[in-house]
């Protein structure tokens, strides 16, 4: 009978584990799938941490109205400038707030010890979101073995959702 609580390491590359430019690797406590080229990521890296968060846009809208310094305290100048391009910037602020909280969850810190401004959502030339970490957030990510981040964001008038994954080398 197979022990489903533990995946036995199998580092052999067979036709079953490598097809069409993709590979699947398994270890005692991890499993990873990678294409030969995924958004510039180097093959052989794995997700070492992940986080997700869902934010109510109306809550952020209310915070922005009640606490004028909320945006200054939690968002970088670049983030504020981007969000304020909209007539109602609450959706953009909310999805960035969700991304920041998702990073904190991925790093396992909670809201203590890391300023939210140390986690910045930036835009690539393609328009895709990316993460830029500074200060203690960057140090914690490096200590966790994170070399780069993957991020996806989505929002509506009412909800904002973010998912982040820290990518690093398998141990």
C-alpha cells in the first residue's frame, strides 16, 4: 500500500515526467512543474512559499475616506500615482493591499515587523504586475530562499484578490 502522506523522491527524467518542454520534479516535501521557459524564470526553481488574500473594496474605499493618510502610510509614491489615475482609485488600492498581505502571508510574518510600503506592486512594460521588496521584507524573502516572485491580481467593484508565489532553488 502506498503511503500518501509522503511523496518519495524520484529524480529520474522519464517520458512520463518530461514531455513537450515541461518537467515534473518531486521531493520529500515538494512537487514542482516547470516549462522550459516560464515568464523568464529559470527551470529548476520551485515555489518555496505562497500567499493569497481577498479584500473588500468598500472597506478600502471607507479607509481612504476616513483616514486621509492611509494611502501615504501603506503605499509607495509610485503605487499612489498609479492608483490615483482612476476616478475611483479604491479598486486599485484594494488589489495592491491584497498583494501586500499575500506577501506577508507567504513570508509567514503577519502584519508585524514589516512596513507595507516595503512591498511594492510595480508594472512591467507589458502591463503585468510584479513585486519589488525592500528593507525587512526583502531580507525575510532572501532568508526564505526566494529569488523572484510570481503574482496575479484581479478585482471587481466589490472584491480584490491577489495570489503570490515566492520562487527559489529546491533544497
